[in-house]
C-alpha cells in the first residue's frame, strides 16, 4: 500500500496521533505526514504511506492555504487560545482599513520568530520544553514566504477579530502571524480557529475524514498516487530493463527525451520508480532517489 491520503485532521488531535490511527487501520508500518498541524487546527494533512514517505521533502515545497481567525485585544504565551489570555489593549477603535494596512506588511519574504511553544530547537532543546519548564524562550527569527494574505472578514468592537486567508510556504507559523499582526496594531493578538484548506494539489473539499479510515480496505480506497505530491514534475516511462538499471542507480536513455529539469520515472505499469534529472549532454535520465 503506497501513496498519499488527503486527510482532514480533526481538532483536538496531534498530527502524530492522526498518523498513528492510519498506521493502525492500514497495517502499513511506514507512515508519516507532510507538515504538522497544531492540535487545535483542522484541515488538510497529507499522510504518506510506504515509499511515499521518502517524498516528504518534495511535499514541504508546496504552498499551503489557511483560513485563520485572529482575535485582538489579548495575547497568550502560546499565541493561540490554548493558554490563558492576557489583556493588552482595547481594540474597539480598530477599523477594517487599519487591519488591512497592517496586514500588507506581512506579505512577501519576511522575518518571523516562531512561537515560544513550538518544536524549534534552542541549544539542542525544543522551545516548548523550555517554555513548560518556566523559561522564556525566544527562537531565532527566520525567513518565511507569505505569498498572499487577504482580510476576508472583520468584526469591530471590544471583541474585534479578523478572518484571514493566507497562502504561504513551509515553516510559516500562523500563530506568529496573529501575534505579530496584533503587535503591529498595538492591541495584541492571538490565533483562534485555524483551518488548512489547501496543500499544493490537496484540497479540503476532497479530503477524507479520519473516522472513515477504519481498515486496510477503506485506507486503500482513499489512497492517491505518490506522484500527487509532484504535480509539476515531468514524467517519463521506463522499460523493464531500464527499471533494473535505474534500481542500480544507473542513468538510462528514455524516449521521448524529457526537457531539462527534475523528472519522475514510472515503470510500464505506471508505478513511480524513481526521481531524478535529465543530463542534456548525455541525453539521459539520471536517478537520484530510487523508490522501489
């Protein structure tokens, strides 16, 4: 059983637990996920089975789309609703234009400090472990890509809040965005409801519920091909003999010749065999990651 399950992770569950449930239901030992969702968050969590787990690095490069509720006037040590809220300032004077203006500064390649309660390491220790021990960790800021951030709804008043649609790259923390947006508006902010509605080609509207994955047959029905993670990578077909060469890490000549760049190679039954690149001088496919 090899491929990807486009899972709608339920609220109140860690991504690790969701993977464990699918591992148990499928009977497959090698199961992983591509991109952690916080326990309070819901939405698209690509779960990789079998040799598809080796494609996680490629999955991380795909853009992610979120719908996030940001609440103003308060902050929390976790930057979301999991911890006690601390009053910062009255947000009743905020307008939609204020939020849109502040939000525009967070689009593009920006520096972002991960939350104190995150898995980022400081001196070899996870930040959340330091925070739980009573320390005040400040993970080093890092560059992240926010391709688009749109204010879709705004509620004014003493319980001011905003709903954002955000398209971003790997490593972006929506909790940090909520915190930093509140700070930019001088009223504080924290993340409320968070839904990942898209992960590259995987969409929430076509995802499957964890409760529907109860046995190997149901998991098999939900399984998408491994190459679903590689929507823009060109594919080539290998003959039986070429598959044998590629499994040994040897380059092969394929027809029609692929264009320069990354290539995925399939056997004559359509199964994903390897990932690699073209050598334009020798006009060959050069395997880099053999999957079978």
